[in-house]
C-alpha cells in the first residue's frame, strides 16, 4: 500500500472516531440557580423572605455617639458645677412577619446596649412582642406613651417631654376602621396581684396629621411606688421611718384603702400647615390622683441618659422625678432638605409633694408644697449622608416649689448617629 493510500484511509476513519468519543463523554448536569435572597415588598422597604419560607424578615438599627453636658446643680467628681460624659448606644431591631388567615403574624424584638463613659456594657431587651391582627402581647412602651394608631406621644424634639414614659408587660387589642383606631389593653403593674392597669386609646390619623385621646386606670399607686420613683432611701427619725421627699397621704402597699388613680391625655398633630415639611404638635394630660403615668424627669445628671438609671439622685428639690397633676406643651419641627430644627415647650403643676428637713422656723419636720414646672428644648440637625446624621440639642428645665424655692438647669448633647 502506498503512502497516499494510508493517508486517505486514516482521514476517512477520523469522523467515526470522533463520533465514538463524543458518545462516550460524561455530561454533568448544571444545578438550577438558587434564589437565596428574595425581596419582600409586602411590608415596605427592608424586608426579605427567609429562604425556603413565606416569612419576611427585616433587620436594622443604629449606632449612636453622644457627648452630654449638664449644668448645675449637677456636679462632677472633681467638684465642678457641671457634669460631662460620653455615651455610645447600639440598637438592633428584628421584625418578622407573615400573612395568616387571621391577619398579619408579627414578632418584634429590640436589643439595646448603652455604654456610658466606658461602662454599662450589658445588652438588654428594650422591646419584645408578638402581634396577630389587632392583638398584641409583650414588653414595650406603655400604651399611655406608645405609637398606637401611628401617632407617638412627645413634642417632636429628641428630649420629647413625654409624661409617664416607661416600658412594661402588656396585652392589647386594636380595632381599625379606615383612619380611626381604637385600642383597649391591660398592663402588668408589678404588684403581684391579679388586677392590672387598664388603658384605652382612640386615634384618628390622616394625611393632614392626626389626633388621639388616652385614658388609664392605675390599679394601685402607694408610698412604696413613690419611694421607688424618687430613688431615695428612708432614714430613722425619732423611731419613724422617714423619706426626705414623698407624696403625702398615699397608703402603704399592704394597707387597705383607695390607692388607685385615673388620668387622661390627648394631643393633635398637624403636618405641613405652616410650611412644607413641617409638623406642629400640641398635647397635654390631667391626672386625678398621683400615678406613675403622671411622672416626668426633673433635673438631670448625665446618668439620666443611660438605659439603666432613669432616676436622678441630686438632693435639690425638683431634681428627682416629679408628679404633675396637669401639663400642656407644644412642639414644632421643620426640615429644609438635609437641615432641620425643632423646638418644644411645656408647663405643668405638680401634686402636693412633701419635703422633710429644716423648716423656716428652724425646726425639723415635714413641709408640703406644690410646684410649677417649665421645660424648653431646641435642636438643630443635619443629615450628613442618607444613613449618617448629626444632632445638637439644648434643654432648660425649671421647678419652682411654693415655700421651698426654685431650681433650674441647662443641659444638652451633640450626637452622631449611623443608621442601618
């Protein structure tokens, strides 16, 4: 066979060999691309479906740095008539929602840590509750001061001058009909008995703003509750346990008698009335008896701004939480693009308050007095980037007790906050 014949035979066999090798090749199937993250737009921005479920999750919060300064009568450890401190707060919000036959099922938890001048590093549950439709059960702001119905109490500044502002365990049901919502709820008053505090709230909200009316029945408020609020230890005076500051004629915790209380509160919020991007808020309350729902912080130390110490320990009258029979206030907030400011003012009249000490005639004893309370707040904020903002705020408080005297204070802070 010639060389030419061999080349022709080899070339004729190449297609057959190629076909045989192709038939024997192993083909690896490609996996379908997994959809690990799907946006859930049912509840607004920031929600994602948990993989493999129809449950939506939102995770967010902020990190905040404050430089806080409070004036006299606060004193620092070096004896100066002011106190300065830095504070860092981290807040994490978890919001889980899905639809059921009975409405939206929701679980919400807020974890928070406030580090004040390098201390107080414990993480605490600031809020935690479940919701199904209009039913809510858990731990959050008291219904007296929460944002039920979309209108939150407070006068638009960061120091919002809310009366009766605290968290507690609670159950409630909110009925919604258009722009109107009605809430009835029960709160644990921490007495250990089976009778809770009772709340009712009616809210109307619309594009123009809204209005609300709240009522609360405090099942018990006694001498021990007042002493805990004042955070003052008793001392022995002629064999009698005596407090330096107290609310007269309150029964003891174990004493039979009328130790319940009732209070009303209402407010109106108006949007874009004076100018675009503006808000005007007016609210007030009246308490028929002293109650924790009528208390507000008096003067401040920097510890007032930490999560673990809401009470003030200065000895001057008015520097502890005070109990207001009535108060009325107004706030205004205005935005100009990235720049914004807010101002607020409040006036109130305290319940009868007892002070034990040296009387005007030189004797030691108890003196009852009522006081006028004033507060003014102003701030200026700037949105540095969409998720990073600064805020500077100054507050002035004055408490003037009849026959005791007045005490006032200026305080303020500078804040930088990164939201996520």
